[in-house]
C-alpha cells in the first residue's frame, strides 16, 4: 500500500520555458531508460522477490523513490511547455529562426493531446511499454539489469545536462545524476553481497549444474572475421573472471554441425515443398 | 560485409517433434533476451563503436556468431513443429489429453502464418522489436547491458532445459548455455579492461564532471517505508564500491522540494484551468 | 513523493494455485483496463492538473491507492502460479485432461521470463503500453474517460469473478468490485460538480465558442443504411440532453461536399500521377 | 455490406498548403482519438451488439458516417502537403525561418513513405493500432467510452482549430466539431435510454449481484496523502449518485491485508529463493 | 461517403460453435494479411490515388467490398464463440480432453474483454496496427503489394479451410477463397495495364533516371556462400526479365568499399571515444 | 554460420555532415521497407525453405548481402551525424534558419540515446519490428512479397536521392538503387521459374483444390459505388490472366447473405443482451 506526500523530493522548476527541450527531456521520463522504467522494474522485482527480506524491502524502497522522480520530471516538463507557440502564424510573426525551429520541432502531442502537460512517452513520442520492465525472479540477473539501467539512465541525464544551460533544469538534473550514481553503487554493492553470500555467482544462474554445459566451448572466444584485433583483449587469453579456466582464442572457428535439412511440410498447409513431395504425401493421405 | 557457411555452428535436431515446446523455445530466438536481440545489439554496438579497434572487432565477431545461433534455433523449431496436429478433429480422434493440450496450446501462427516454420517472435507470439537493441555509444554502459543480456538469456535457456527431456534439444541447449557462460565472462573481462585502462569507470559515464552532481545525496540510501530491513545490506553502510565515500542510511527521507504549482495552460488549448482564469486571459488576448 | 506500507490494502491469497487463471487475471493487472492503466492515468491527470486543488488532490489520492491494487494483484498471481507444471513430461505423467490443458494454456512467459511471478502484461501476454494513459488537460474529457475505465474495469473483474470458484480469489475480487463501484460514483459525482460549477459542460470542451461550429448538423442523426430502426431511440428526436435544441433524424443523408481531386504529386517523389503530368512538370522544373 | 458515394460528406480543401499542419492534423485521423478509432470502435460494437436492434442499427449508421470522416481528413491532408519542400537545399535557398522550420518539422514519412499522401498514423507518426477499438459487449460500458471518445476527439479538433487561421481547414473542422457535438449528445441520450429502460445502470455492469461486493468500502473515498483538500468535493460526502448510500471520507486509510509472503519458487526455474530453500526442495524432489 | 446494407455479402454461420477455431480465424480478420489490412490498404491507396480515375474508383470499390468481409468474419467469430466454457470448473466437470483443450487454448480476451465477440486482433491476440497499411503513391509498387496481400491472405484462408470440417465455416471460406482468387487476378491485370500503358515499368519506380544507378551491379547475382546451388536459377544467367541485360553470377564477391572509420563522437555526449581523444577535444572546447 | 569481412561492400561516406538527412535516411535502414526488413525476411524464408536447394541457397546469399547493406547505412548515418548541434543555445548563437531547423528537426534520440550513432528505427523514430518479416512457407506468396519489398524499397531510395545533393550520399544510393533493380528482376525471374516448373501458379496457393472455391464469384469485379469508371480497366472484362475464364463486371452487387443475428451472450459475462433474455437464461441456469 502506498502514500503520497504532496511536496516534491527536490526542486523541479526551470528558469524559463523551452518547449523543444521539454520534448527531449521526455526521454528520461517515458523512454526506455527513463524513470517509469526503473519504477516499474523495481516494483515488479520487489513484488516477485523470494529472496531474503532485505532485498525485497530495498527494491521497494527504491521503487517508491522512483515514482517521485517521475513526478518531478512531469512537473518540470509542464513548466518547460509554458507559453509554447500554438500556431505557425504566431511563430511566423515572431520571425526568429529559433521560434520557427521550436514550432517545427515541438512534439505536437504536447499541444494537441496533453494540453501542455507531460506524457508517458519518450523524446520521439513513442509510448512507454512494459517490455522495459525486467523482473526475472533471479536477483543476480536482475541486479545486473539494474546497474545497466542506472548507467544508461545516468548517461542520458548527463547528455541532457550538456544540452541546456538553464540553471533550474540543471539543478534538477544534478539531483538525478547523484541519485543515479548512488543507485549504480547500490546495485554493485548488492551484487557483491549476493555473490559473497553464495546466493548467486557467475555464470548466472549459478544453480544450473554447470557440468551439463558443453564445457569445451565455455572458454573460447571465436573470431568470425579476418584479422585478429579481437585477440588483444582480456577476453581472449589469460584466466577468466570466474577463476575456473583459461580463455582460448579460436582464430578460425569451424562448423560443428551439419547442413540443415528442414522436415517436409504438411501438404494441408500449402507451403512449397520439394518437387513430387506434395503428390506423394497426398497419395498416402 | 558478411558471408554464409551453409553448415550449422552446432547440432540442431530434436529426438522427436514437440509443437508445444516449439512455441516455448521461440522465447530465446525472438524474445526480449533471445538471439535476435544480441545479434542486433552487438551489430549496432560494433558499427557505432568509436573506441579502440579491438572492441569493435570483438563486438562484430560475437555479433556474427549470434546470427548463427538464430539459424540453429530456427532450424530446431522447424523440426519440433513437424507433424503438428492441424485440426481439432484430428486431435479429437486421438483422444489423448496431451494431444488435445498441444492443439490448444500451440502457437496458431506456426500453422497459419509460417507453415510450420520458426517466426521472429517470442513465446507468446509477440513480435521482436528494435527497442531490444541497445547501443548507446558508451562502452561501459553497453557492456553492462551485455552482461545482463547473457545472464537473462542463459537463465531462460536453463529454464527451457528443465522443461524438456529431449536429448537432441538438450544437446543444442548445452551448447548455447556454454556460449552464454563464455559471453558473460567475456563482457565481465571487457568491463574490467575498460576500467583498468581508465576509459570508463563508475559512476558511468565517468567523463561527466562529478562535482556537478548534488553530492550530498550521492551516497544515501533512502528508506521509503516503515521498517528498516533495507538497512541490513551492503548498500546501506560502509564504504561504497567506488571507494570514494561512505554509504549513509536515511531512515526518514524528507521532501527537499516544494509542493508543485503547474503553470496556467493556454486557453486556446481548452484545458480546465483554475476558475476565472480563462476569462482573464481571453480578456487580455 | 511517495511512501510504501509493507502491508497489503486487502487480502490477496487464493485457496489453491491455478496457473491458467493466473494468466487470465493478468488482464486486470496489465491489460488495457487494468490497474496499471488507472494508476498511470490518474497520476498523469493529477500531475498535469491545473484546475482547483481539490481535483488534483483527489486524483493523486486515488492514483496512489491504485498502485496498491497493482501490488495485490501481483501478489495474487504469484500465489496462483505456485507449483505450475514445468514440463510436458510432468504433465503427461499426470494424465489428467485439466493438467494437460493447464500445460497447453499457461502463459509460457510466466515460467520462462518471470519465474512464476506476475508480469506487466495482459491475458494474452501483450505488454502494457502508455497509450492506455489518458490525460488531456481537460477535466471533463478526462473524468468521462475515468468513468469508462472504472466501468470496463469492473466489467472485467465481474467476468473474472464468474470464471473461478476459489474463495480467496473471490474475496480479493469482491474488494476490487466495491472499489470500482466507488470510483464509478466518484467520477460521476466529480463530473456533476464540474458541470454545476460551470467549469466544463457539454459539449466538451465548453470553452470553445459554439457559434464556430456548423450548427446545422449539430443536432442531426444521420441514417446511413436502409431501414430506420435507428430512429427509435432518444438520440433521433426530442430535446437533446444539453437542452439547447431538438434532435432531427435524417433518413437519407446527402453529400455536402464535392468529389475529391487530390493535388498533383511532386515528380521527385516518383508516385504515379495522371498521364502526361510528369513530363509536363519536368519540362518546367 | 457497404457502398461508396464518390462525393465527400463535406468540403475538405484548404486555402493553401501547409505541410507542418498536415502533420498535426494526422492526430485526428490516425491518432488514439481520431476518426479511425471511432470508425473501428462503432463497427465492432455494432457487429457484436446483442441488445435491441435500434442500438445495433444506430451504432452501424454512425460507424458508416465515420468512414467518410476519415476520407475527408485524408483528402485534406493530401492538399495540405502539396508543394512541400523536398530537400534542405531547396529550403536553404529560400532562407525563410518558416520554410526551414517546415523542413525540420515535417513528418518525413509524408515524403518518403506515402509520397505526399495521408497515412494512418498520428501527429508523431505512431501507427494507429487496434487497442484503440473498444467493444466489450456491455452497452453502458461502451457508450461511456463513446462519450469519452467524442469528448477527447472534439477537444483535439478544437485545439487544431486554434492552431491555424486557414479558412478552408477551419470550414472542415467546424463540420467535425458539430458532428462531435451531436455524437456527444447522442451517446448521452443513449445512456439515459439504457438506464431508464433498466437494461444497464450504475454500477456497471448492473447484472452482477451487488451483494457479492465488499459493501463496506463501496462508498468510501480514501485519502492517501497528508492534507484533506480531496474532502472538499461531492465524492467525499453526501448522497452518492446512485442514491443508494452516503459517501464517507476516510482520512487515514489503514491496511486491511497482511504483509505478503510470496510462495517459494520452483528450483527448476533458477530464481533466487531464500537461503537454504533450494537445497531443501531439491532434497525432496 | 459510405452507406451500409444490413445484409451480409455472403453467409457467415457455422454448423456448431468452436471457440478454439474462433481464435484461429481471427488471423484473417485482424492479422497482418487479414481483411482489416486490405480494407485499410485499399482505402488509403484510393484516397491518395493521383493516377487515372479508373484506378481510384477500382481501389475504392474493392476497399468497400472488404469492409463487408470484415463484417462477415466478425459475425462468424461471434457464432463460433457461442457457449464457450467460462470456467475451468465447468470444463473439469466435463472431463473431456477436448473441452479442457478449449479451456486452455481459447483466447481469454474473447471472454474477458469482448464478451464473446470478435476483436480486431490476430490469432495470438496481437492487435492490428497501421503498419499493415501500404499506400506509397506509386501504383506499381502498391499493386505488387496487393498481389502479395491476396496471395498471403488466400494461403491463410486455405490453411484455415483444412483446419476445420465445419460445413458452415467452409462455406464462408469458399467465398473468401474465390474473392481472393479474383483479387489476385485483378491486381495482376492492373499491373499489366499499368505496364502496357507505360505509366510504370520495371524497375519500379520507372520515372527515376536509370543512368544514375551504378549500372555495373544492376545485373549481378552475388553468391555470399561456399557452394553455387544459387547459380542454378533463372536469376543467375540469361536475359533479365526487363530484356535490357544479361544476368551475371558473381561467385566470389569482393568488397568495393573500405574498412569504415566512424567519426569521433562529441565529448558532450559522453560516449567512449578513442584514448586521448576526449581530453584533446575538451582542451580545444 | 556466418563470417564478417571488415570492409564495406561499397563506399558509405558523405561529403558533409547533415543530421536532418541522417534522420530521413533511417527510413531505409530501420523502416518497414528498409534493409533490416529484407535481411530478416530473406533469412527466415531461407531457414524455413523446404523447396529445391537452389531457392534456399539463393535466399540466404541475398539475405547475407543485405546484412552488409545495413552496415553501410549505419556507417553513413554516423558520418551524417558528425558535429550535430547539441544545444539550442549553440544553435541560437549561429542564428541561421537552417541550423535552427536542424536543431528542431533532428531525431533527439540520435543525441540522447545513441550518441550520434545509427539506430534500428525509421525516419520518425519508430522501432523496427518483426511484423516486417514475411516468411510463409509458400515460395510464390513470399517471392511476390519480395518483389514488393524491392519496389517499395527502391522507391524510397529514389525519393531520398532527390532529397539531397551530397555526392557521397548519392554514390551509396546509386549502389543501393542498382542492387534493388537487380533484386526486383531476381524475384521476377524466380517467380517465372516457380510457375514454369509448376511448383506454384496463380491463384496462389495452387495446391489448394480450386473446385472448393465458390467459382461463381471468382471472376467477378464488383462495383460498390455509383458510376462505373472501374469498368474501364483490364480487370473488368476480357480473359483473366490465368487464362481460365472471363472477367465479369457486376454493376450492382447484391447481398447474398442474410441480416446477421448474433447468438445470445453468456449472462455470466454481463454483456447487454436483448430485454428479458438475461432473466430467462438465469432462470434456466
């Protein structure tokens, strides 16, 4: 069950409106790596968590914080949209290239659909969808996703920081950047704790009996091109990160399987089978 | 530029057909964490790579291998679909609960749309889409995604391994499990190399000047619930993984921002504004 | 800013597992008219609300409650999935038609993707997307949507109630049905308040000057078929609900516009234009 | 079965081309609340209608009219796209900020994909999809949707009216506004008729036995925030619109359910369960 | 403008209900190659048609017929859904494998969402979307699509014919098969007419000056694999279908371009550039 | 199994950057008719091919070439994005209308999401999805699709050629145009070979016994409008392309079916049935 505090977690007011930037800022609200994504991801990971209670509580604490991040970005976007030019005629009167660019570049749905409010979409207007929510039931696989999400998210916030000089916007972004920094470290620490406790280790999932893998190819880097620049990295030789084996560089990988021969189709499905095949099968049918 | 070898990288033939399992196996071909996703992700990361050449070559080598994984799964699925019951009448004659279940549970598009061939969709028939392709231009953010992809992918393959006892299917899966193991280690090694070379470190992106963050909240875990189970983890106290600070547990986080007041709308957009507001603005307009 | 209470708003435990029903119940969690939809819709309506504060607060209170409804359904679904058959071999051993049906009918992603946890998808596995979130900035248009959402939602919950006899499931559904009943009335009352206060009336949006409409067709029902059954309803004659005019039944509507003649295309776009046209334009170009 | 009259229902020709406005106008053709949506919604409601014939006929009459609305908008959009600048070089020669803005702001698919024709997409180019079609089999739930659709649709047309001063465009919009006005009233009248005939009443669906709801919460407004602005509305006290009870304001709602404990996962799905759990289950398995 | 005739174009009643088949039949109503797709495709091609009037009229005539095909399929599906089992308990009492299979295999949205009515979705419940609508402004490119659509559509109807023995269903399908046959021939005849009139020829679009192509590769088949089975077809040697040249088989294609070197990124976007690059650029910035 | 050659198949470098054109060029990489679509389509057609080996080999040869086309376009797009303006402030300083237009018109995800790299999306930023992949198991149906794909694709490339005067871009496009020309002819030749060998003929699928069609409507063009312009084409009279019959023009088609009467709903699904119906059924239930 949840409760709402009417105040914002942090400031969310720009120095001046900027409808073009509002469109861009949507990316970190409703985009693939935006705040809705981490909200939903952490909520579902928390609700589905069967591990120790500290993980569940931690997931839901952070999920709950992220709802508040969505709230701040929605507020910021509404302020950025204030006074946006509504018609081309209005923009043409102005005559400024930048006003014209704003008219051409605004997300038209910010006017037509939401009436100058934020929308749960990304910077090209593509709606958020639940395939951005990852919750597998395996904490290591999911925490690795969470590190990624906070990295991609912080990268996008950093880019957006460079794309404006509005002090109010930058103030909010400096808060979000810091929280993303914290959350990157949080998930890295949680992964270390999972691994040191033996709950999950590499390769993930560690509960699958590794002897059932085809171990002969579990340490080989395969070079599928002419030239061997790819042999110069740590993944091509030396001890592997799990400490259990040596990386091997396969310069010329060879096929281990045969040329495939798909089974005959069912004549009732009217595909194109090999000549004569259809009649033969019909004869038997 | 690419070339094709007509042989498969490994064996891809089941001991017996199983149309219901064919539907499930689609997840690791055309699902979010399936082989198409890693193919496209590594291709775009490689094509967009501006880092040292060894990374670009390594990305494209592995991408090229993954196309061959798609090929094996497509071949396997076609074999699993062989002889699938086409009509309910056919299934009813049989009278077996499992044949009936297969009729009810098959992906109908395997018959109607593809004529018993594999499709680029997941286990519920949802089509693959390019939001599963991640290529940000930042190698650390992307390699973290790649570790995740190989973890989620290996988790799903492991689950599918448990869901059948067909030796032919398990043979292919044992190959894929081993390659996913290799690839998890490969990306972990690549991350270590990126970090040790100083190209990228935590917090990612490391080229963003950290002093522009709101540092006061960059080490705080915030507890947004009653109860403090979340304080029991490594993320709540002690030195943070970047070695630059101490985690702090905020038991009762307080709002740092004000109650938001959205700007007035534009009357020409006919939203519902505060009473009297529309007339006032019209009067001025 | 939001807070989490670890307890559920109401009970969410079935008497027994039922993986097939779990798949169906997903509809009211992650479907078009499910709890995620109302959560997101009310959040965005609240965050974008520029009307009197009581509306904003009411919207966010109810939005916050709905997050808790998602939580209960996610919990219920995890319980329903307990002990689901993982492999066909396991199901075949059992030999029961219903076990086989469950194997065929389960959402395979409940096993492969989420590890027997709830997912933000509907009963066919289609992911929730943000086009289900409606927030236009006009409170009457939006409250009318909200009445609809609570009607469609309650209809689906009622159907799901009939589709099981599990007392634990029905207990939760009886709670959700009652809340949907409350929320239908809440939005109806809010609409009445909007209208009586004059903030918005029919036709919505009421701030658009109605004299700019083509008033001659604003009261006409047009019969686009042979037969006049459609004349028997209240929409075809008598005083219209806004009290401003009389409905009129147009038995044989006639075209008021001309046959359209699309403008010539641009030859540089290589469409198929009328004979001779391309050459003529090229000659001028 | 359907027939086509080659003339348009009303005029659909602008005074002058305007490719940027063409992009915006797409919203009411192929957007969520556009003419394709009401066409498909009314067609499916009509085809699936099991109520009295007058409803079925009325639904299909209006659906058939809406196809003609799509036709007018498609025609208008083609005219607006006439003579659009094709290349940046062409736009740069012109040197006008507005021409440059048009070049930047046009939907590029209007040139590349459709050759200056209308497309079944919205104002950000997102394709129409059938989740915008609502047909539940319950006429009250659906007619409530229809009132919403005509309200959101009219709101968007009104906004688009304000966004241009082209008399030809405004002429068409004045027709669409009037028809949306009629259709709002039509559905309101139809709802009144449904309710007065007793076919459906609030709460919808009215055929579900209301005694099976948890009646104790069916009249309560729950305040999930500090502060009680939400108590000031008609939904918080007084008689409810169904006349059957009194609204109650719950200032401090309390959890009625327990803290959830998800069931243990299946070890074959390799999730992360509580320590020791996996081994125990494996020991029993 | 359109009109509705309340009668169906042909019969649409099965001999008996079959909810599982109803799910499958959805493919040719709301699937990629179903009746909604050809309806919308022909409507938009007709509305955007700038060629001779006979093409426009023909397109809209056929489009209008297809709306009626949607109507028949929707009617058929509603009949097939009659009396579908609603609950598992109901199905379990029956004890028949096929009833259980129906319970497991039905599209749950047919009960929960549409109340046993047809939906605008395909056989896996995926909603129809407007990317299935093709209208490019070039009649040859589009008529080629139309031949394809009628081929894929007829293939699916033929498969569905084989998947049932219900005489009523087969009666409707025999009508649809014949119309698809007619429409295949219609588009083939229209293509021949376009080509013989010189409006469009191969390669399409024929108005693009072919001398601007890199003619050296316009007749070459390139063999990107070991082995030359692909040389055995008519595409590998002999005169090409346009009669303007000879096909050539390139056994070992070689790269005609260089190894790519992507441009340096912008440091403000915080990608991972080549070592040293970031500092250098910052120094200049 | 696949291999990579690090060189490009052809040149892929523009004379100068052009971020707005980069956005447009995305259409032929990640759009519906772009290179990813033909890559995936030919791969799946090849992998699922059960016809003579020459078809399978030919499909996979061409599929493999297309991966290389994706590579060239991705490279070209990265070059076009070089030096794109990152902030409005930067663009405003410049003061040029075209720079402002670029700022307004760029795909913001090219900066925020991919760091100036290509993305697998189209020219409005909509992500590629697998419904663009067609592989039915019937070679004639699929080759007809392939002719279409190469026609629509070449049309779009031709349009993009006209939309720039950059010699480097045009050089690459001249290569792609020529390959599309070749591929159109290749599929036309392959269709001729299929038909002359008798493997598949019109109507497709030819293995379906044509006597099961309703032959009376298999040669009729139906005129669903007033006016008979549609009678002027080759599809309305004369011998049909299959040489088996005469086209017939039906000026006034009449309904061959009855007015539909949908079956009563199930009262447990709470739809709106005809008056009295619900009670009657409940009484019996």
